[in-house]
C-alpha cells in the first residue's frame, strides 16, 4: 500500500464528472479537494 500524500501537489489529471463535464487539476487550482482512488468494483482490496 502506498503512503498518503496529504498536503502534496496532485498529479495532473482530467476526469469526467456526473454533469457530463470534465474536472481537472487546473480547474481545482487554489481550492481544497480530495482525490481518492479505489480498486475496481467487486474486487478484493
């Protein structure tokens, strides 16, 4: 398991969101947010 990187800069990203728009690291610049990754659904872990 990797260490949490709390307070560290996030990697560059652009992800789809539920409003059919994308959210990116640039759009979140200057805001606090949590970037969370989880395993594929219905898999152990």
